[in-house]
């Protein structure tokens, strides 16, 4: 499944919702599906700086595709991270680096985030791209 296909799925899920409270409930519910991050990955180097709460992200290259691991204790950041991981997990690093990853704007999620949460979301997106860039051959 391509990033564009997964993005379209996420947008469709959120377009069906009439108000921001429903959107945030879906974000929170989605966060509950995030698989536990192995303890050994919860180290300082995997903390995403710029987030209001502690958010961890790491990745592994498996063949030609990246797999991501994430963790946050806070509900909304965990949900945003889960959506972001859903979008990029199992994709080629080159595709992740080139993707706009603007699904949060298109789905109407970012519009209702506080300034601090929006900054945290941007930090998550940048970190995903940095993780992918580590594996891109020049």
C-alpha cells in the first residue's frame, strides 16, 4: 500500500466526522492501537524534541522498507504518532523522504490542535523524515 493510498484512507475516515470533538476522539482511540515500544528503544536518542510530552520514535530497515516504533504516554500525541506511523510504516525510505506527509492538514486534524501540539506534530513529521533519510542512498 502506498503512502498516497494510506493518506486517502485516513482523510476519508476523518471527513465522515462532523466536528472536531469527534475527530479528536478518533485520534485518541487510534492511539490505543499503537503496539508497545520495546523498552530498549525508549532511550534519550529516540525522544522527539519539540513535543509537549515525551514522545519516542525509532525505526529499522527490513529489506527495502522501514518499520517504525513509537511511544507516548499522552493520548493525543500517541494518537497523532499512531496515524503517522500507519502512514509510513512498511514504506521505502525514499518514498517517505519525498512524501509531503500533510495528511493532518487535509483531514482537518491540525486545524484544531493547540500551537504547542501543532509544533509537536511538525517535530514528529520531521523526525520520521530524518529517520528515513538515514537509509537513503545518495
